[in-house]
């Protein structure tokens, strides 16, 4: 079943994307929650017209995301965590901790737009990926240090 996304959904697509999903997922989750609409011919025309009208706005949003990526640049974060003798963390570093550390530096990035390349369960250097725009991704280096 093909649907049109009404907002960004991690792992599925971005707003106004046409995606194929299983019928049950569309009928029982995406459409009732308001995350998607059925990709009927009339809905397709409506979305395509909205995309055309919003093209210049989308370019500005992309430029803002690129500017944010440049301003973050090579920022290095230190995330304090309780560490055992073997170097393992009690628990794990989460996207919320990265988001809070970025807020302290003056960057307001939603935790849902942050992901890790590997699980963060030991102290050391890691990489987080910031999904600033569907065409702008930024890799952020951070270090987990003993608290």
C-alpha cells in the first residue's frame, strides 16, 4: 500500500514522501495517528502542488540546516557517565544526554534527530549523527568520560 507521509518518521521517510508500507501498518498506525494519508490520485495532485508552492521555503530550511551544521562544525562534546573499573558504563549514553549537552553549547536539536553509529556502553570516543534535514546530516564527535 502506498501512502504519503505528513511528517518525518525515522526509518521510513520524510514529510511529503511517497512510501510503500504494509497495509496493516498504514491502516492501523500511520493513518489513524495522522502520520500519513492514502496516496490516492487526488491526494497526489494536492501534495505535488503543495511541494511546488513550498519549494523556495524548503530551500531556506535546507540553508538553515547547512548553516547549523557549519556552526556546530568540529564541536567536541564530553559526556560524563558513571564508569566501572573495566571501563564499562553503568547503563548507556542516550540521545537525550547528547541533546542536553548541545543545548548547553547553545544548539537546540531534538533528541529524535540524533542517532549513534554504535552503542555507547563504554568510555571513549564515539560518533553521533545529527539528522538536520533530509539532505543535511552532520557527524558529531563526542567523548564519554568518567564522572
